[in-house]
């Protein structure tokens, strides 16, 4: 075989020799972008349909191409398709196999480039992954809300600076994470909307002179707005260079990972002997190879670790694109590994959080004992003074002096004697100890967004309705 015959099949016409073996190993992407096969076949089917509409393919050629693509899809699903590194990527592997079966497939690459082809594939893939991640988040939210409803009467300390601050309900604490994951759904929806513009037809950089119908292709592939109107990219250079949808997906994943990590940290603390507020299910805990008594919250610790992985994917894409001139550069081939990893790990991580919470039990007595520390109602005592007409800043100092007296005397805040309380401030007259009632404190917190029982019940009902 001559050197010219060995030239690369896709672009080798102007070369006298094919790429070196080392370059093949370095430059191939099929080892990871084969995951785009379903989207690539969808894109080719839509493109073939459009080419037939404008007369570049006959109906017979179109039908043969569509049958051939369907047959290849079945082989891939069955694990019988042979991926070739020499053909570089998913696009040329599928096109080469198709052309061997259907000679008319040599026309399929008319009016498209691998540049707009991969941009289309990735956008289709992102839309699919946004749907899958959203479904996982909906399941997690349902579990969170169910756990909150089952533990609406469990009271535990809320913390600031990891120091006991004020009492809250377990339900109110859990619903804080529902808010976070709800915002994550919004960000995923935004990433999907960003990806929902069809770049096919942009070619390598400047489109084509052929009479293609980009709107038809967009509609066939589902790149449509809420009214079913096709959405096509409006600048061919931006269309092939843009990696915003992938970056936006990775940002959504990274921030969701932060939320999962914060939830995980609370679970790690709550399940420790020092806190003892909750117990994770055995199925998502592990033991020690040395210490028989250990019960480790490994699923939550791994979730904390995944947060770094999501952020690495986002940083990878931001750094990859930060200095690239327009339009396509081969650097962009490396956008897919971090994107794929972010999607895989996000969906898996959300599922693990979901399953762990589904089996979590609260230790009610332990939670109540910790929340019954009267110091947690010190702010309520300051509010009591405010109701008597004292400016809050003065009330804050008065209660602070009372706290100092309690610490010096070695007694709980509500056990300071009346005489000692009056030395802290003359406003501590009869009735100040009535503040130290958890029931009273929660009943006074029924405003929107607060942890009162009625307010929390309203939030649980709102979430349950929104997740139906």
C-alpha cells in the first residue's frame, strides 16, 4: 500500500502520509466520545432527512441511510460494534461503518463539518443529562420532604460557627437543603435552555453555499422553544466555538456538589457519638478493618469528596476555553471528559444522598436534650426586653451580662436567682423565666420562613404539592 493510500481517511487527501502511531494515540477521542453515539446517530438521521428535503439525497438514498444508521445503533447497543482508534472519533467510526454498508452515505457529510456535528451531539447529550439529573433531584427532594414531615416535631439545636445558636426543628433544617436543591433544578433547567439551540449547518466556520434548511433539522432534533418553534444558532463562528452549555452544566453540577457536601457534613456531625442526633442506614455506612466498634458515615464523606471533583470539572472547562481564538481549536476535544465525569458523578451522588436519607432515623430524645439548653433562648430573652420598651442593643448587653453571671455561678441561664438577675439589669423583673419554653419560642416563630410548627407545615405542604 502506498503512502498516499495510508493517508487518514477523513482529511488525508492533501497529505502524502498518515499520522504517526504516537499521534494516533495522542489525538484520538473515540475512547471517550463514543458515548455520544446515540446523539450522533440522531443528528445524522435528521441531517439525512433534511438533505433529502432539499434534493441533495434521493428518498431511496435517505431511506437506505436511515436503515443503516438504525442497524448500527442496534449493534452498538448489543456491544457488537467495533470502534477503531484509527478513525479518531465517534463521528468517523459511525460514518465509515455506514458507508461500507450504504454507498450513498458518502453524501451524508454534505453541508456539515465535524465541528458543527460534535457541537450538536454535545448539546443533545447535555439536554439528556439535564433531564436525568433533574429526575434524580426530584427524587431526593421527595425524600427530604418526607423525612421532614416524619420528623416535624423533632427539635434540635441550630448552629452558627458550629456553636449552639437557637433551637430549630429537624424539619426546618432539612427543608433548608430542599431550597438549595430546588435552586439546583433551576440551574439545570437554565443549562438545558442554553444547550437548546441547534448549531448543525454552521459547518466548520462559515456555513455552506448549499440550500440547506437549518430550521427543519433543528425541529427534527427537538431544538425547539415552548411553542414548538425551531431554535438555531445565529452566528456560525460562535456556534462551533461555543462551550458555554457544557460549562454551565458543570457549574450547576459544582454548586449542587457544594450543597450535597454541606448536607453530608451535617450528617457526619449528627451521626457522631458527640452529637448523636441521627443514625444513617447500615447499607450506607461502613466499619473498620481494625476497630470492631466503628460505624463510619462513608457515603456522606464520599459526597464531600465529590464536591472537589465537580469543581475540578468546572475549572477544567473554564481554563480550557479561556484563551482560545475563534473558532474551533483542537483543544476543544478535551471538553468531554470533564463534562461526562460531572454528569456521571452528579447523578450517582444525588442517588446516594437520596438513598442514605431515606433510611436515616433521628434520635428524638438526644435532639431534645441538646435543644433544651436554656442558653439557646437567650435571644428570645432579649426580645422579651424589647417588648418592654428596651432598645435591642441595650437588651443584647443586658442578656449578655446575665449569661456571664450564669457562667460564673455554674448554673443554667434560667436558674440565675432573681436577685442576681436584677444586678444584670433592673428590667429582669417577674416573668423573665417564662421565656425559657421551647413551645413558647416556636409558637412565636410562625412568620414566613421561620421554624414555627405552622410555618414548617405550610412549607412541607408547598413542597409536597410542587413535587407531585
